[in-house]
């Protein structure tokens, strides 16, 4: 019995005989189920961040470069996994994350007017190069190098935001829910990548994501009370 590439026959066969499925039977099934759960959850991961910006009409405390680099990283990761023929459950969330990341950058641009010339150049350069990368129409050696570099890209995407939070002792409009889902998804993806025998570079990317997303989440928790205290003091002064 198979559904969406998930083989239930092994587990169901054991249960029919009144036995609990063995490890070699159960772990691949759990991995597939978690993988598709991540794909489903990824459709809403960045919506809290987008909605928070739209609600407050502000991008205070957000690093534009961080979100731009995130788009680049998702583009490279999605192109690599797709063209390498990995199962959709192992990378499917990247497609939804990329779409949401592009929308998020567009929203940040809208509330960051006027945009500088360098910002427009970066945006146009991405639009020109991204289709070629997604189609995999580049030299295989260069493709491998790009994928290897995307780990550094994701790391560099988080560092400006982490540093900005640390410097201001505030996380501004950064969404707690989005960071929480990113962190949880990274942990789950480490497990599924190992179970799906994904390349070590894929596993490394998940580990880096877990570490950086965990740092951002801890900063939101750490700076929440001081930030609320400052807002209350400002409100009292206005009154």
C-alpha cells in the first residue's frame, strides 16, 4: 500500500499480526510523514511575519539584506534538490518558502521607500539570473559550487539580523511565530535528511538553519521584556 511515495505496507503488515513495526520499518515511514508535514506547514511559515509588517506598517528592526540573501539561498537550494532528483518530501517546503520569501522582500521594499539604486540593481540581477539557476541550465561544477555556497549565504542572511538585534537589544517587527516555525522545521529537516540519505551538504544546511533560527528565537524571548518596558515608558511620556 503506497500513497504519495509513502509505503504503509510494512507498518500495516506488522500491525495486522499484532506486532509493533520494527525500527527499520517505522523510521522511513515517520521520515516521509514528517517531510510532507513540513511541506504543508511551510505554506504558512512566513505569513505571520508578512502580516505583522502589514499590520504595523513598519519594518523597524528588520535587516533588508538578511531577507534578500534568504531569497537567494532558497533559490539555490530548491534548484539543486529538484535537479538532483531528491524526493519531494525531502525539499518540497523550499518551493513554498521561496514564494513567501519573495513576497516578504516585496513588502519590505514597499515600506522602505524610497529604495536606493543598489537595491534596484540587486533585485533586477536576481530576476535575470534566478530562472537559469532554477532550470539547472548551468555547468555541473558551478552548480555544486553554488549549492556549497548557499550554506554560507543562509549563514550570512541570519548574521546581519542577529547582529542588529544584539546591537539594539530589540527585535523590532521580527515575528516570534515565524522564527519558532523556522526553528522547529529545521530540527525536523535534520532528521528527515538523515533518514532520506540526503547528501551531507543538505544535512549541514539543516544544522546551520537550526542553529541560526534558534539564535533569533532566543533573542526575541530575551529582548521581549526590555522592549515592552521601553514602549510603556514612551507611552507614559506622551500621556
